[in-house]
């Protein structure tokens, strides 16, 4: 695979640094990197202490961190809301039942982590119990293992606080009728322990017909100081979600969403539904063996039970049948168990001329995942597709309706099985990384991770069992140069891979078990600059190269390697412009081209807007009163790989006002889409474009005692 000049330079630095003296620690276990922010320093001591505190200026990677305070101020209620104000990433529809992020042009529904542990089931993740959200961009298997092909999103949860008693609550109402309540209660249970309980309930409503649902979550945690050098955190979380699935509206003859259908829901008011129950257990144990050596052990167990069923617009011909639409559908269930054990040692070594921070560890993941899908089956067509007249609402309820020809038709989700697979996965990983302080101005970071990924798939329908074993080594290298104390210039190179079973490893049937993983490399160069008043600027140029082995057309026994390339620029400015004015601004410019066996195609990758821009301002008008205002903009992008369906550009205006009723009570008003623009924020495929929310308001009251 071709590597860019920037990548060659970084690998050259890796080779040079390998010749420097280093001490390698013997370990047993790894934890995924966890990043927590306090001021301008990255910390990991709250969750998975993989690193000693590292200034943001010294991290050779593009990242964004969204704190709980920012989530509250901007009225964010979902991961998608956060993504809208983050450079270099955008949202995908996720079939209306899951978080889906496009990291630097690479769509993912599995590169999610919670307290550093993999959280790969497809669902909407709540924000009620978070300290912050961390978005790291660029492939980096060394820290996160397989996946992470364009980046990852990690949620950092709140932990119990020893020696404190407090209660925070928040209640909110949205103009559509949606409402929610959150409670955060911490109580001291002794000089060396504490318990904290976070809980929330949300009644879902929006501007679309039939949309409703309920979400409930509770997350008790406990912290124990087992000695002056040992801390243990225990956590259990239960999530129960149910919501209507809305797949959006079709595109017309011009390839754009048909605005005349903005109020039509192309689904069944009773059967378009999603249900999830999840039980998540987490344990973190930290121990300091010496001033320069500490260890971290993590255990995570997740039990997920999910069902979703839906109808959606699969075909629409505006020229030949402008008032008819073809619906397809399916019912899908997933039962998954994830068991993750990880641990690491961090060793700080002060040599004669060089200082080393060595991180070494390993990870074991055991996954059992059963999933099946039944297609819709209409008695009139004996097929999974049926055509209906476009009305509001569609003549379809409970899978029974009248088709476009005026015939009574009914559906069954028990006749046409699409797939039924039973998957077992075993992953064993080891890694080592050395952060070398060459001088006060120059740091070099080198490391590599070894992953053994074993998958066994039993295809119940075909009565066929297949397996595959992948062994991958993923390097990482970085250089950080600080010409001044408040400025750093960096360059980095990293790699990642995705097994051919895909991010949800549904199957390796057909010839997939013969194919090597997709590989991704990221070359990046950037600058980080801290100004006065806590204002900081970060900017990065990057290039992602993807290599995808495919069976050759002319000889199925051989593979063609197909490459694709994405390039871009990202910048973010955040901090205090004045004592009373805080700003967060982000910009990204992305480019790319699809490549096949014949070379460049001239086609742009789907879901890749050329430019995205976001801006948020908070102005403290008086000690008690403040205003917020901002916008988010996204250029045109293509919905499909054939570049025939288009997601139009849009600019959305948002605003906020808040008033401190007392030292402990605050009331806040958030206004979304203040210009009441009709826009389409994302899509899943050609005839499933989401309809953005019109002008709406959210009132929140929060208090503490």
C-alpha cells in the first residue's frame, strides 16, 4: 500500500527513536486509553489511569472534548447533537435506531467506548451520567484495538466522590411535548468510601407523526479507598429504551429529498419500533507500586438485548409515479454479551539523557452475539416490497393496509428469513508505547499493538459454520516539538484494521472468510497554541488511506487490493475571548475519491461534506444572566456511493438564555433552529433522508443542594 511522504517521515522518526535507550516493562493486561480534562491537562486518574498527566499541547493527535457543562449550556440531549458542533465528524441516520457517526468520511456504528471499554451494540447512548465526551480522530488501533478506522467516541461517566454529599437534579420540557428529569446524588459512606447514583427518565416526542417513546436509565457507582495507594470503582448501569423508528423521506428526480413530503412518515405507526435493555457492569482498580510505577486493572461486562422492526421507503419514481412509494421492511433482533478484561502498567524512567514514560499492557475480549433478521412478506406480492399511495398518514397500520392498486394487503415478519447467525469472538491484545522526552522542547512517541482476532460464525439458515483468525500489528508514532512553552507542532502516523466480518461481525459467509482485514492508516500534522485568557487553537492536516482486499474478478483464488484516500483540514478555537465572552468554533474541509480495481472513479465518498462549520458563544451579561448563540453549517454531500442522491447543504441557527434564580438554582431556555429552516441533517440510503426539527424550544430547571 502506498504511504504518503508525511507517513514516511513519521515512520523514519519511529526507526530513529527505536535506537534510543529504553526500558520495557513486563505487564499483564491493558486498558483502553481514557482521557479526562482538567483545565489544559489530560488526566486519566478518574477512570483508567493509563497515562500520567499529559498537557494537551503534548498529544500528537486531533481530539475534541465536550464537558458536562457544555452539554448543559448548549442543551444537548444526544450524541448526534454533540457531533453537530464538532469539527471533522458528521452524523449518519443510523436507520433511525442507533448512533451512527461519520469520522473523517468513515461511517461507524461500533467505534463507541464507555469509560474506555468497547460499547459496540447499535443503540442511542444517553448523556445523563457523563463527566464528558471525548472524540479522538484518525485510525489508532494501538489505543483502541480493531475498528476506530476514522476515529472513536468515548463517554466518561461520573464517579462517586469520597468526602462529599450533594444532590443535583434537572427537569426539562421541549415544545414538542418531550420531557425529561435527571437526578445525581452522591453521599459519603465513610472516610474511605462513597456512593453515587445517577438516574434519568425521558418521554420522547418530536415534530413527526407517530413519534414517541420512553427512555430510562440508572447508574449507581461506588468508590473505595483500599489504602493510600489503591482505589477501586464499581459501577452498574441499566438502560431501558423504546422508541418509534423514523427512516425519513425519499429523494426525487433531482436526487434531493422531496420537500412536499416533509410531514409524511413512511412507516407503520404500530410496527416501526425499537426496544433495548442493557446491563453494564464496570470495575476499575488502580494501584501505585512506587512513585514511578502504577498499575490499572479493568473488568467490563455488557449484556444487551435489542429488537427493532420497521418499514421504510425503498423505491420512489417521481417522474412515473409521483404519488406512489414502495415500502420494504424487516424485523431484527440482537442478543450480545461482551466480557472485557484489561490491565496495564505505567513506568516512568528518568535516564541519563532521556526520560521515558512506558505504557505496556494487554486486553482480552470474549463476545457472544446472536442476531437474526426476517424480511417483510406481503401476501399480495409474495415479496418483501409493496407499493402504497402517498398519503398522510399512509394507509398502513399493524402491517395491514391498502396498496396502490386498492387491494387489501397484509405483512408477516415470520416467513422470509434473511439471516440467523451465532457468533463467538475471542480477542487477545498486547501493546507497548514509549513516550520519550528528548529535551524540554522535543518528545517522541512510539508504540505498537498486537491483536489476535478469532471469529467463529454459525449460519443457521445455511447450516454452515465458518471461522477466521486475523493477526495484526498496528504501529503508532508521533513527534511533538515546542518552539515556545505555549505552542506545539506535531506529526503522527497510526494504523488500524477492520476484520472482514465488519464492525458488527454479522457473518463471514460466502468468500468473506478468505479475505484479509481492511486496513487504515492516518498521517497527520498539526499545531496547538494556547493564548492568554485560556483561549486555545488547534489545527491539523490529515490523510487517511484505506486498503481493502477483494476477490479478483478474473481469478477468484487471488485478491485485488483496492485503495481509497481521504484528505482534510480541521481547526478548532475555544476558550475565553474576554472575561464575559466564551467561544467554541470548529471548521473542517474534507476531500476524497472512491477507487476501484480500475483506479480512480471520479466519485466522491458518500456522507462527506466538503465544508462544515460550527460556532457557539456564551456571553455573561450580568453575574446572574447570560446569553448563548451559535450556528452549525454543513455543505452538500452525497447520500449514496453512486453520487445520484444528494443531501442539501444547510445552516441552522441556535440560541440560549439562562438566569441564576439563586446560588443553587438555574433556569435555561434553549432555542434550536431559530430560523425555522427546513433541512435534512443526514440519511441512511437514497430514499431515507431525515427531516430536521423545525423551530423548537427547551426549558430546563436545574438545582443542587
